[in-house]
């Protein structure tokens, strides 16, 4: 009989877990405010910190200053926010799929003036916030002590206290991780963790001091504690900041490094729908908006490898096609490709192909006389050309994109640009816009003697630097 009873209990427990409800039920009551018929929002983070939050639901308090939010749909979970209609009173709490909780709030004591029923994890979250408030007060006191310090030893003593306090905070979080592994708050604490570089000298195999050790150690261990399998971390204000620091401050700003690191982090998130989605979206947007020359190649790489192979599951076919169209415009003119052939005519009607320009370097300039930016940039570009670029073997193939032909010729004469190869496309046969992704002006490319693109989206201040870098790289490759 005992065995039968135990088996029945096991079946019951399995059955209970099998029918556990999706969604949430969240009842909120304020004890010190009159909120009848007042608007309140249920919101959540999505990658970014405040003020970027997203509404999950909204409603109005009843006569007892109470509101209940319910949903039967499966939830990602994360850090959620109750935000009153005044947009200034709010508090955070943790939400997991299936949660059923009651929150009693005292507005004057937020964020610690909260009591939870049905959510032990949120009780621990409030305890952490109380600890954090006390930690912040101590840090303010230490800042006052630093301001009052009169000697270097006084300052060092205060900094030592601050270090001890920081270690205590880290210990608090890591103890929690050990005690409540894989819980939402534990994974949040793990995501907040940053590596501590070991002190002391670190040497290379040849005995020399390794000056890069702090960087390489920090980068190598940056993601050690982050759980890439937890989609809930997307709906916290942590991930966007963390991935931004890694890719824009730690990864070498070269296309090869960025491609390799992007593949690595996407492989870690593969199979975890929400964190994979956010990672791929972030990497693609970061590449598309990058100010670093050549990162459009990374954008092409990500779209071709992931978007065009079905990984951007959240996009409609129409939105996906926009990415594909953008790639088709960029792909022909990424760094290292031979610049697409174009043929234009000069003042006299003589047709001149880009490939016919014999020069060590060809500067391809798309501009128009009425463009305010062009009016400033072209004279400065010509000054740089006459001062140094011409001597380096640069020739200028300058294309008028729009405007009246007379204005074009007048501008060239006024600014003495006759040494340039000045051309235009009156019959619109060259398709230069799509070939060189020219939809604003000025746009400046730099080609080598074989017409390979070695610089793009340049200006008068950096053409010379690109040439120097290119020649340094070529010299190094030859030496090796």
C-alpha cells in the first residue's frame, strides 16, 4: 500500500507540473495613495535601461487602490515595472512565467516599501534592494571622506574602504547565485558580474612583461558568468549595455574580428529564441550604424549568413526584403572589391571610363554644386589634394550627381578644380547610385592602382591617413 501511495503521489506531482498555468496574475495595492480610477501601467525592460521600457498591460485602480493584471499567455519573464499614470511613481519586480502574486506597496518608501505574497524570490529581491540602498549610503559617505582627505595616505585609506565594500557587494551577489542557482535574480547577478584582473606582473614566454594582459584577461573572461540560455535576461536593463561594451570597446574593430566574435556569441544563444533574436538584431544594427570604415561588410555578412537563411524569424517577408535590398546595394562596394566600372562624360562630351584613369590612387568623389556640405568639403578636399595627396599619386575622378551644368562649371572654375577629372552622366546610363550606394552627397571613395576599394565614406581629413595605413600594411605584408 505504501508503494502504491508513493506512486500515486509521484503521478500527482507530475500531473501538477504538466498543467502548470502559463501567464501571470499580479495584484497590486497601494496603502498610502488614493488611486481610484487612476491609470497604471504594467511594463517591462527589453535590453536597454530606463527610460526605455515597453507596455505589457494597463488599467485603472479600483476604489480600494487595487488592480489585478492577468494573462494566460506564456511569458518570457524578466524585470517588470508597475508605473503609475503620473509617470514618476514606479517600482520594479521580478516576473516568471506562471507567477501568481500580490504586491502591497507604500509609495513613500519605494523601492523597498513592498510586501509580496506568493513570490519568495521577490521577497529576496526587496531584501537586496534594501542592502543596495545601504550600500549606496556608505558610498556617499566615502565620497565625502575622499573630499575631506588632506593627504595621499588619507585618500588611500578611504579607497581601501571602498574596495572592501565593493567586494562585500560582489560576495552578496555570488552567495545568492550559489544558494538559488538558475533563478532569475541569480542569473541577473551573474550577468552583472565583471572579471577582476589578477594583480601583479604577468610575463610573456620570453620573460618580457605582458602589457596587454589586463585587456586579454578581461576580454577572455567577460562572458564567464552570463547565461546565454536564459531568455529572461533580454527583458532586463543589462544585456544591451553588456554587449555594447564588448563589441564596441573590447573586440578589435576589424571586420574579421567582428565576424568571428559575432558568430561565437550567436552560437551561444542558438536555440534560445528571445536572446538569439535580440543578439542578431543588435549585431546587425550595430554594424549598419557603425562609424568605422568597412563595417558595412559585416552588415552584409550577417544578413547573408543569418537573415537570408531564415534566422530572422520575427521579420515579415516585406521587412526581410528590405534587408536583402540593402545588402544588394552595399555588397558591390565593400572594402577589397574592385570598384564597379562607370563611364561618364566631361564638359566637352568626351566619355571617360573609371578604369581608364591611370594612377597609384584614384579618389572617387560624388558631389553636387548646390549641396551645402559639398560646398564646404570640396575646397578642403582640393587643399588636401594639392598639399599632399597629389604627390602621393592621387588623381580625382569627380562626378556631378545633380544640379544645373552651368552651376557645376562655375563652381569648378571658382574653386580651381580644373586639375580634377570632372564628369557627369547626362543620360543616366552608368547606374552609379546603386553601384556605389550614393543617395546623399558628398560621397568619397579611395581606390588603389588596381581600382580596388581601400577607403569609403571619407573626407578631406582622413584620405591621407587611409593611404598611409594602406602603404604601411602593404610594406609589412611584403616584409613578411
